[in-house]
C-alpha cells in the first residue's frame, strides 16, 4: 500500500488531524505556531469552529492562519467545505466557517491578513476547489488546500515527512529526520539495556557518569574512555550516560563493537547501526545523522564491548584515528573539530595500556578510571536498591549487606532485582548466593512466560549440563551444532536450552552464532559449579579442571568445597593459582576448616616451590599479581617467600598493611605512583583496612636512625601519599637523620605538607629555611639547587593539600623573595583559586622585571599551555578556580599584567556560553584585544568590526581568523595580499621566501578557509606567490583542480636545490585557536601527485600519518617507491627486514630478563606489526621461520615472548619443535612458562 492509499483509508479523524497539523508545522515557517483546536489530549476530535488557529508571530500587518481538516468522502466534500446554511440548524461548510471567523477578527483588526488551510485525505473534484478559491478571493483571504496528493508528496519526499509517514501510517521511513533519529535513539537504548545483566531500576549512579557529563560541553568532539576491569560497572555507567542524554531529548546510539570490524569510518558505523534499527533507511543515513544535529545538542555514541572483539587494540586504534579532530571553517565557527559528538567506550586497562602513553596529552581524549566499589559506594547502592522497593533500611544494615556481597556492583544490582519480586527470605539471606538466587528467579520468569511445559529446575539443569560439556570439551563459546552433538542423547536438555536462548534473559546466540551467557559472571558461576561437581565426585583425573584457563573457576569451586583437605595436594601440583583465587574470595575471615587448609596449602606451596624456583616464572608472576588484588591477612605470610624486590609483591604487601614494602615501592619517586589509578585504589584499600597498622609501622620506621636514605626517601614519599597527620613527628625525626639533605629536601617537604595537620609551621619552618639557604646560582640548563627542589615537586600537589598548608606556602613565598618563584613553580599545577592567585602575581612580577631588562621569560609565556592540553592525568581547570580567574581578570583595580595572565588561564576552558560575557567587555578595556581574539575563537561574527580594526597591526595572528571568515575579512586579506606581493622579488627561494613569517600565517589561513575563496585569492596573486615553496604547498593542500594546476605548472621551473615541500607536514600538525590540526587522508591524496618532489622527512611523516590513521595499506601502495631504505624497513618491512629486527631483540642483553623481553616484544615489536595491520597468523609465520633459521636460546626467548602475547595453544608447537634443537634446560623452563600463559589466556 502506497502513501496515498494509506491516507485514503484513514478513518480516524483525530489521527488525521494530528498528522496534517504536524505536516503543516514542518512545511512553512508561518505555520509553525498553529494551535490544534480540533483534538483533545487523547487525540480524539472535539467540536470547535476551527480545527487549527494562530497569528503568525512577528507578522506585520498581522497574519492569521485558520485551519480546517476533514476525512469525509470525496463526493461529500462540496457540502463539507462550501455549504451555506439556509436555516438556523444547518451546519455551515468549513470554508464558510473560516471566512466568518476572519470577518469577526477583521472588525477588531482592520488591516489583518488571512490564510485559510483546508485539508482532506481525499482528492477533491476540480469544481469544488475552483469554487473554494473563488469564495476565498471574494472574501480577500488566501486559500491553501492540502489534499491527498499534496500531503502524500510531503510525506514521501521530505525527511520529516518520512518520519510522520512511519509514525501515523506505519510505512517504513527511508529518509532520516531528526524526530526519527530521536526515536531510533530510544530504540537503541532499549537494545543496549537488553544486553546488560540487571535492570537499570536497581542501579545507583556512582558520581562517575555525572562527572563525565559535567566535563562535556556542547560543540566538543571527544572520546571518553571508561577504564576498569570486568565487572566494575563500566557498561552500567555508559548506559546511564546514554539514558540521561536521550531522556533529556538528546540523540544517542549504542554501537556494538563488532560493527567497527567492518566499518570504514565513524559515519559508516553509525549508518550500520541505524540500518539495523530501521532497515528501510537510505545508505546516506550515517552522514545525515551528523548533519541533523543541532550545535547545542551533541550526538552521543556508546561503543561497547570492544574488549571482547577479535584484536581489540586494532579496533581501538581505528576508532582513535576516526576521532582525531579536523579543523574546517564551518566546524571552527562552532568551536569544534568536526560535528558535535561524544563517544563513550568501556575498556579494560590492558587494552588501553599500549595507547595510554602516546595519547595521554590529547585534549579530545578523556580517561575515567572505574575501580571496585568502595565501602561507602556499596552501602549507598544497597540502600538505594532497598528503598526503591519501599522498604526501610539503616546505613549500618546496608553496610552489612554490601559487605556480604563484596561491594560488587553486579551482585548488588542483582540483589536489587531479587527485591522486586515477592519473597519470604530476609534481606540478609537474599544477600547470600545472590547470583544463584537470581538464576533461579530468571528460570521462574521463563516458566511463567512459556507455560509449565518445562519446569524451572529443568532450565537450570540444562545450563549446568551445558557447562559440564564446556568444561570437558574446553570450549566456552560453542556453536549450536557443537551443543547439538554434545547433548545428542539428551533431547529434553536441548529443548530447554533452545527455550533459554530464544528468551535471551540468561543466554543467547552471538552474531557469530556462538552460544554465550549474558555475562561472564554467569559463565564462570556455571563452570565453577561444574568443577565443584567433579571435585565432589572425587574425579581428580579429569584433566580439564586443572587447565590454567579454568584456574579462577577452580578457586571459586574450592571456596564452596567441603571435602577432605588432601585434595589440596593435587591443587598445589596442578593448579596453584587456584589457591590464590580462593584466598581472594575467603579474605581475612576463613569460615570453614577447609578455608583454613587453603591458606596453609598456599603458604606451604610458596615456601617449597617459589623460593627454590621449581615452577615457571609466569606462575609466580600470576600468583604475585593475584595477591596484589587480594585483601587477606595471610598475604603477608605467604608473600615472604616471593621476591621482595618485585613491585607486585611490594604492592601486595602494602595493600595488606606492610609499610616497609610500601616504602620500598615508593623509592622510585615522589609521584611515580601518584599517576597510577590502580595504585590509588590499592592505597585506599590499605588505608581503609589497615590504617592503625600502617601508622604504627610508619612511625617506627621514620624514627629509625639505622636505615639508609634510600628507604627514608621511600618512607617520606609513602607518608605524603598516606597524608596522616599522626606521622609528623616521625617525619621531623626522619629529616634530622637524613644524610643527604639536599637530595631529601623535596620529598620531605612533600611529606610534611601532606601530614602537618593544623600546625604547618612546626614542621615546615626548618625545611623552608633550609630551602631558602640553598644556592640560587643557575647551571647551564637554567636550574639552580633551589629551583631543582621545586621542579621535583611540580606535580606532587595535584593530590591536594589543606588550605592551611597552602596559605602557609603562599605567605612564605610572599615574605621570602628567594623562594617566591620556586613556590610558584611548585604550585603552578595545583587547581586551587589561592594557588592561581599566587602564581599569577609572581608571573606578572617576573614579566614586568624581564620587560625592564629587555628579556623574555619562557616560563611566563608557556604558563597556561599545560592546562590547555591537560597533561599528566589531571583535568582542565575546575569551575571553582575558573570563577576566581574570571573575577580576577574582570577586576579593574588589579594590575593589567595580572589580569592578562588570569585571562589566559581562564581561556583554557573557553566554552560557547562565555560569549555573552566577552561581548559585554568595553572597547576601552586593557584586555579588549585579547577579548576580540577570544570571541573570534568562538566564531562570534558580531566581533568582525572590532577585528578589522586590530588585524592590520596583528598579521602574526592572521591564521586565527578562520572561525569568523566572511566577505569583509576576505576583502581585508585581499588588500593585504596585494600589498604583500607588490614588492616581492620574483625569484625562487626556500620556505616562505620574501614573505617571511607573514607569509606563513597567510598560507596557514588559506588552508583553513573555504576552498573556493582560498583558490580565488591564490589565483589572483599567483604570479608573485609561485616563487615561494610555501604557497606551492598551500595550493596543493587546498586541493581544488585549479590549485593543483597552478602548483603543477609552477613546480616544473623550480631549481633542484630548492626543497619545495620542506616542512609541509609540520603545517598540518599543530595547535591553533586551542584546537589540534592534524593531517587527514584527503591531504595525503592531494600530496600524492607530487610525491617525487617530497623530501625524506616529509615522506616519513606521511607514512607515519598513514599508520596513525589506520591506513598503512595506502602508504604501501602509494609511497613505497619513494621512501628511503630505512623508512621502507620501518613502515613496510620485508620478511628479511623483520628477521633483522628480531635479531636485534635476540642480541640485546637487557632482554635476557624475562619481564623486560616480554614487555618489549609485546609493546614495541608486536605493536608495530599491528600498526601495519599484519594478521596474527602472518606474524607467527615470520617468527617461526626466523626461529628455525638458527634456534639459539636468545631467539627462543624472543619467539616465546611473541607466542605468549598473541599465540594460541596450537602455536606452541613452534616452540616444542625447536626445543630439541635448542637442547637447554633454560629453554624448557621458558616453554613451560609460555605454555602456562597461553593456556591461561586461551582454550583449545
């Protein structure tokens, strides 16, 4: 049925009126204000002289719109529209009624104009329409008839019409409109919710999502990475973000991560999602979705779950390449990189790890770490779940329940779900075995849904049976065909499983037709139950239960086991890691005799095997890692048998209350640990559970005169991290005992400032006096002993200090001139209004002094840069500080230089809503010029008159005007270019040539404005500009056909000694107007025809850009012949080149250390291979051929590190075949260690 037929068949007059009213409002601006008078809130028709009415806002003379709708039959339309009543009871026609209403209005408003709109779902006879138009003309009224064909035309040919057609007529939409996009957002949100294990009603927000929303702003294109381990609530937070965004009227979509496998761009990924939700949409849906967005309403995209796709790092690299901001004139007017959107992506730390270093300073990337719930968060979550059901609970009761569930967000969410159904158990009972009870409840729901043909226990038995087969076959994601074979003799089980998959509440088939549980937590519950059944049966010969892949599940099973402790001998022999996983669950309160036996067995195993190195090093590493994540008193005894110099062991012991181990870890720097989110979580755990123990040990160690300065350094660093004012006396004693006071001063100030309590002078006075007495004489690097202390403390106070301490430091700096600048250096990264005030005052004083001396201060010049890029893990300036900075630069009594610096700090957080404040600044303000440029940056076109007055004297900022590009500025640039080229010599030169720095800024501007304008400006002055390589580059980067011709013709005449494209890549990789300009694929395409003119450095950067953008194939196809031999080997190595690289790893003596080599191979060599999009199989093939050439122990180590990182179980044969050739006990140990790690990571 087509649209016209669907309209013809409409009998619901109320629905037709709603449809046409929507069509009218969308069709013409003057119809937007039409009020619907013919229907009520339920959509039913009501009696009214008019069906719609409005006076067009702002019209002069006033224009009134009068609307009448009808669904009457075609042959009755003449009477319905045109009837003139002959007697009192007779109903006048709709047009007649409307004309009467117009006459009444005209009596009060003589100059009023009128339009009458008649709508019908039929095609009216010509005679009827002619008569209607005649009557309207006689009455001096405009008539607008919307009949069937016209309404259908709108519905069929307009994007908004397609949405209305779908909504009212049930005909699929093909064109994407904003209303449809919002509906698809709601559909996508619902699909995402279905992917999550528990219901959003049972969740409690953890400040995380609200924090992300607070940091965002309309117009920003950015990506937010939610980083945390599995089960920490990353997807929950992502869902809550999307839910609130959509509920507020925003547009947002969930993009399943597997879509990114095939997508070629973010637009393509959005298109694929939209087509899944609405298959009838046209192929341009992705691009159109971005174009529909209002500038104040960013699109939110949640991409989940990247962690579980094949090669997650490749997907993440591709996503980051797509997200890199692009600066264009139109986008810049909005203060953004491209279209306004926010991408939210949950990630495991190990996936983000290899990207974190190179991306930590990108302003468009925000990382939010999500750790385990704290006790307070767990208590609040339980309290929320309970009160949602109308029950009362005290905070103390909630805390007990939260502790029972380990403050686990998933278990607490499921607990909340359990509370929503009738039950007879007390809450304390429900909190025990939450997951098991939840599974039982889901099975009961399925029985209610399907009827009682299958009982609840049969569903659960089917899952248990399947888990047993998964265990025995070592396959946790089987295809349905495999399940069919496993359970061939159990048709009842298969029937139950089929129902479970169809229902989807506990399990489903993935997009690859593999069985999967809704969450890994359910999978491992059932695997643990299967292992427990094997243990209870005494079948210790069942090999799969000892498989390293199932060690965690075995540990869970051991916690529930109640048999003989003799079982633990087999565990120690075959799967010792399971002991440590069991201890994680047991904690410090073993509840059974078997739990105590587990602790004893782990201690005995460590004593007999770890110290004597009788087990693979990888097993020791995993055991140490597990202990680092465990809260249990037994860890201190067990860990004594491990290498106490290992950072993992030091952290495990610190977590469980050992101050000496914590100090040993902290000897590597004041804030080496402070940048680690994982360390902060661990420290919080230690403080929470072992506060008194740590305090006692720290006091004793700090006061110990027998220790050396290395340990003192670690103790003071740890003291500062703990921030415990009970340690201040110990800190004072530690300082007194220090041997190398110059080296110890910075860390002592750090500890004292964090632990001095309300009396900072008692402990800090002697330290500050010592600091002030240090030499201020600068060395060749510009550092003095005095400033070196401040340099070491530069980022330490990001953790915060009390207001009392801050005021003390500021006062000391004000009083003691010798420490004023060092203290400013120390506080320049501290986000606090008082700190900013002090830094601003000192910077202004330095600037004034240097100006008198004719000098320049790099520190003052770059002072705000650190906040622009938000480096070192801290965020942009807080709103509290920014409010102070705003007040500071607005304060007219304050020195001008201080106001200027405050304004620069304030600008680092410039947002669109700041525009009104900036417009209010008077033209005679000393900051007027800076304000003009700030308004330009925001794309405020009203600033153009002021800009044109200052631009002639500020040509060095010419390239910053692109956000407000317009005809007036184009004319000014035209005049400037005419002057610039007037006396320019027509001779070939390097770089900007005769045009100098002014030429660079002009050339930069031409690359950012509309290509048509840039081409016209270049073409008009090409006779002079062509002699400068800078403008040859500019013509190429603009990329229009005419510019291409200009460049190609001129470049032929260039002398060979002039490098035409020197530094071209630097022009497309810089910051401008607070934005990052990066080379994009289109620039590569424009440069390609001139590849033979590019220098080695430029070609290198092009190839590197291809890797950054995730398109190394483009470089290999187009750049390979031009690259130098070294760069070919780097970006597109042959097998022999790769063999040579591997030789270097084998010959590096540092790589004899196991951990160093594994890290280097995985994070350097394999990361480089992945940037080349080299398949895993190809990498391993190369590795195998290299190893077989010459099987030395050094080569064996390298190959084993590669297999450990990316290999599967079958890839171990490569090492096994070479073992006999290597004939070494060391090689056998390496193989054993590698086998354990591969088995732990993969199944068959």
